[in-house]
């Protein structure tokens, strides 16, 4: 079971969607870090379900109970363990279909890998429910990064075929990045909100779902973070992003568009601006040779449609080995994209903090 991540800051997640709860152990944080619990609660609220018609009706408070590693408002330096209780499960929705392999889910792969012993209720350990403790850990990392003026912001780049504007990869406004965190449905072009929400609600009425793309930008990362090849910024961020359920693709900077450019178009030419080395363009997304070059780090994540839909689908009964069909009951997001944003930010915050410590040591945190 590969539930442990990180080189300097190590995290281990545990729990299942319909078990007693989910949680995380964070090892490697030094003692003396003050945690802003209001900040953490706000980040948890950004992700939690049941906030609007655009999300699942499952309501969870997502209240974090810190069990160890925290005393008198500060980290102690010992492993920080946090637990989030599951309070609103409806496991009966899954008992009738436990032998039916839901299309687009990990039912079949989990069944085969874990000797028919996987917890199938709500996806078990494969569920997006496990992203709640990841957001808790990421909110700590974000606090540390923000104290050092490193800002992370995201917006909905697209829902189905409706597309938002992109970040300015060269001169992104810091206030824009900060304000996006305050929005429930973050967009650069706010006029696109109604059409995107209509697409989601229409899919919900049809018993269907839609996916989309999230664009993320990181400002004020100094030059020299990351390493070539196996510990490049791209490979480390990608590893974390693909650990988040529903993310199926990632590109940095202009990504796949660069395949349609010539060298003189894709190369980011250098200049001096306000005494600092910059580039005129940022097609490479702030990374060269796997190492930060001082420009904004930009990437996009493709998020697939929520696989739990009530439309009838073809499948098999794993017990009888017969073909059949099913309609999935229960409470599910018609589009996971808005709730995925704080998870993406949490994951990249942890990754970036881990890589900065690699270069600058734990002293950088304090």
C-alpha cells in the first residue's frame, strides 16, 4: 500500500469514505510553527461537500481533530496526526450493487489487487473523501509558503466546452491570485460563471456529469528549486497531482501547444527587468531543466467527469461473471472541478515546500 509521500516532509493518509473517518500523519515539520486554525478551516470549507446544487448533497462538517504533534498553538516537532470523522454516510446505497463493477471507478482494480477484500462503500480508500486530510496538510504548507511571499492561486480554466481566460504567465497580478481563493466558483472572466453552472446543472438533471480543467499559478518562487530528471519540479508536481482522484492529465506552461510552435516561438528569451533576470514570454511555465527559473510556475490539470452517474451503464457482475447493467444511486457531484481546486493547491503546496526544504533546510520555515 503506497500511502506515504515525501522526502523531507512525509505524509501518510488513512481511512475510507464510509469508515469511521479519514486522516493524515505529517512527519518532518519542525517544532514552533504557529498554525492559523481559521485559515485551515477556510481551506477545509472550500473543499467540503454539500455547499450548493453544484456539489453532492452529502454534508460533512470536515472538522479536523489534531490528535498529536500540536501543543499550545504550535507544532511540537513530533508527528502531527489529524483525524476527520465521517458523519453522514449512507452505506446502504452500495450494498445492493457490491458485486457490480461501476464503470470509471476503482471497484474492479481494487477488487483484484486486494484479494476481494477492498472496502467498496463510496469507493473506500480510493474515494475523493481522502482528499480532505490532504487539504489539511496542504493548508499548513500554504501558510508557511505565504509567510515567505510564495502565492498559489487557481481558477476554473474550463467546464466541459466552456473556457475561461488564462493567467498572464509573465506579469500575473498578485491581488488576482489572492482573491481567487475567496471565490466559491473562481474565474478570471466572471461573465462565464452562469454558462458554466448551467452546463453542470443540466448534466445533473440528466443524471450525468461533466469534467473540466483547473489552471494553477505559483508566484515568487526563487530560481534554483528542483533538480533535473527524476526530481524535476514537473515530475514531483505531476506525481502529487496524479495522486488526486479524477486528475487524468497535466501540462506545464504552454504544454501541448508547444508541439505546434517552432523553436524561435517556444523559447523564452531573456531580459533584465527592474534589475532582475526575467523572460519576455513564459511558455515553459517557469521551469527549465526541471528547475525553477524565477518566472511564475504555471500548470493545468485535466479532471475527468465524476464517474458516479445515475444513467444506465453496462457492466459485469464480478461474482457471477455475467454481463449486466446498473444505475448508480447515492449522492454525487455532477462536476468535481470546483471542489478539486483547493486539493490541487494543497498538493502543490506540499510538493513545493518539500523541494524548498531540500535546498534550503528546515531553517527556511521559521
